[in-house]
C-alpha cells in the first residue's frame, strides 16, 4: 500500500487498483492496476429522512486518518441540510477497499443514496443531484428474475431485494434475497460493489443500481430506522476477481472476514443429501384433471397414492415434502384433519420406509391470526405475521414443537416458501424494531431455533441465499423453474449464486413447473451436478399431462445413482 500527496491531491496505490482524490471536484477516481480509469465516484452521498432530502452544503478537505502497509484510510467531513455533520471514509486494503458513511444528527432514514446525492457546496459545478461515472463493459446482478436476465448495461437500472411477486416490475422473487451486490466487467477483471452491514444493521429491503448517463446506488430504509446522535451506515465494499461469480464469492468472503456474517460449517446428516420428492407437482396434476385449485389436493389419501406409484417403480426418495396446503390456516399451521386424518401415521410410515418428512410453510401469511399478532399497514390491515410480537413468536414455537416432536407429529423439518411476501413500505407498524433483512432473519430464527431444540438434525429449507441468513437455514432451494426459458442455464446460474453466497448450505435443485417432459428429462440429468436431485412428479407432468414411462422412472433412478456416486466419500 502506498499513499502519495501530489500538491494536495492524494493517490492510493494498491496491488489490485489505485484511487485518486482530486481537490477541484467532489469525486474519487477508481483505476485498475494498469491505470485505466473505471469509476468516478461522487463521494458526498445523501442520506434522506422523513424530514426532507439531504443536500451537502459544505465540505472540508481529505485527510489521511491512518496509513500502514496493510491499510490506508482517508476521511472527509461535510455538512448538510439535514444532518449536523457527515463523515466519508475510504478504507483501502491491497486487494479491496470500502466506502464508509457516518452521520450525526436526528432523523428517520427513508433512503441512503450512495455515490450520488444533492450537492450545492461548489458553485463551479452547479447544484442539484450529482451522479457517479461508470466505464465498465456490463453489469451483473446475481438475483434471478422472470426474464432470466443477469447482465445489464451500466446505463440501465437493476435491483436486488427481499420482495417480489409475478407481476410487472417485481418478478425477482426466486431468491429473497441474494447478497446485496452488483458486479461490473472491466477490461481484464470484474469489480464488485456490495453492501457490508454490521449485524443488526441490515435494516433495508432493497439495494438498487440507478443507471443513467451516470449512476448511483441506494438502500431503501422506508422510514423504519431512527437515528439520534452518531450513526454509521453500512459500507460499500469494492472487490476484484477474475469473473462475476468469483467477485460475488470475494464479497461474501469479505463479509465473513469482517465478522459481519457467520459461515461456520454446521453438521450435515447424511439424510440431508438424499433425493427429494415434493408432492406439489403431483397435486397440480390432480388439479388439472379436476379443474380445481392445487392446494385443495394436499391430502393424505392422494399422497399415499403418490408414494405408492413411486414405490411401484423402485423410486425411493430420502426426503418427502408435504406441500401446500396441509394446514387449516397459513398463519396458525394447525393440521387440517379432514385432509390429513392421520398425519402422524403417514410420517411414521415414511420413516419405516427410510424417508424423512418436511412440512411446507407459507412465510408471512397472517391467515387465521389475531390482528394484534400481525404486522399492519397504516389502515390497520394485517399484512403479515409479526415475528417481533412475543405472543405470535411463542405460539409459533409451540406449533413447531408439536409438528416435529415425537409426542406430536414427528416431522423432520420445514420447506419455507413465499418469503418474498416480507412486509415493505412506509407507514407499516409492528411490535418490535426489526426491519428489512433483519426482519427476515428474525422470522427464520424462530423456526430454526425451535426446530433444532426439538430435533438437532431437523432440516430447514428456504430460498434466501444471503450469507447473513446462513446461520438460520440448512438448505437453499433453487425455487420454481421458468417455463419457456433455458432451464438448465437458468438453474446452473442459481446454483452458482447459492454456492457462492451460502457455501455451507446444501442445495435443493427443485423440479417445478416444467415446459414439457423433454425439458424435464434434460434437467433431471443435470440435477446431480447442481445439488440434491428433486422430483415433483409421481405419475404425470402436470403442464402437458404426459405420463411418466418406465424409461422416465429409469432416468430418475439413474440420476439419483449418479448423485449418490458423486457424494460418495464426502462428509
């Protein structure tokens, strides 16, 4: 690491990059090690509150806060229309650097604009909203979406968030979320821009890249974070790697090295790595035949026929998932005894046959709950269960103990779905103070802790591959397939992202919906390369009504044997 001062202009030279801090304009220039300028970062970001927009009104000069062979820190203090004081720091290491923001004052944050913001402190450049410059070739967003579009122009927008539903503009619900990170292809390497938040400070649902003639980044706090005094925002870490997935992995590694996430390996019982059968696809096939709604067919009698069909063709899964809707209500998760007159007996039979059983949970749904146990909007409408409410949390724990306990139903874990329905927006009230990713973690923590208390080997599956959540889940589900898209390419991408983001988690490859049997057969053959093979069909493909033949069952068995051989010798 080298810091030089050329007539008041600081330069930082590191192994992977160099930075220049000009005195005549509010930017910091990021150059590759070879000297090409790639980013022109507007350094005086805005942190807006419910009281108004943040305009930087005066600035000091860059000062060297610390200098060593391993780290150089440069700091700048400014004032603003909203905050008494803001401090900006660049913390530079040989292979990466971070951009830090600190505010002093009082306010409820609505949005933090990084590398962009309002500025009126230097009349030469006018006033208004300032942007950064990006000279990269293309951007990369790890979060899957309905278009299966992972790459974007630096002059376009892109978003990583916890929410999503299959409607225009929100079709990114497959992962909720990936790391809050974007990658950019430079001349010879990839550069990553990722959020580095301390535990407890992941209080946002959205990380957005705003592309234009310039660009800026933003975190949406939605008014749910109140500051009184001095408060440090999450940093933006900048990493470099040979390719996009390597840059994502480098970001996750930085989070781990700083103690921001816990990626310590956990024991993984062998049964977690056995092939999965989920009854949802079979439920959907029955629904097609009867012109009904698929959740109505989560019935014990039907699941017994599904399992018998697989048994007849020597297909024996190690994990069986009872899907939507075995419960009376999504919020209470009490067993619907009309559909499942003997759930305990069904689970015991699967145990006898050598399979474990997971129960499907619909995250956040308030159905059946009292309003005072729910998160509500400004009109008082319950929109989600409230994991910060002690009454709800204790009732949820009791239910989990009953579902997994030997004196209850004796299930073996949960498949958590619909996590994208996490509450988001202004004016929403809840019992506690958690918000954004912190609220997601609180919900998952209740399930995880209660399940492990009952069964230490209980399996918790979710589609939330953010490393901050790794300690409250065991398996990442690749989630629903996009029919009509290149299925193998899309699912390979998702598996790479999951492996880079939560390297200690097992991967469930999913298997529904599917375009037709030909595409299904192709994906069945790929599954062992991506993770645990997953089967959603017992007799027919629901979308086309194509029956599974003896050749199809043989393909399933061969795929599962391939996976077992690949797993042999692994812990």
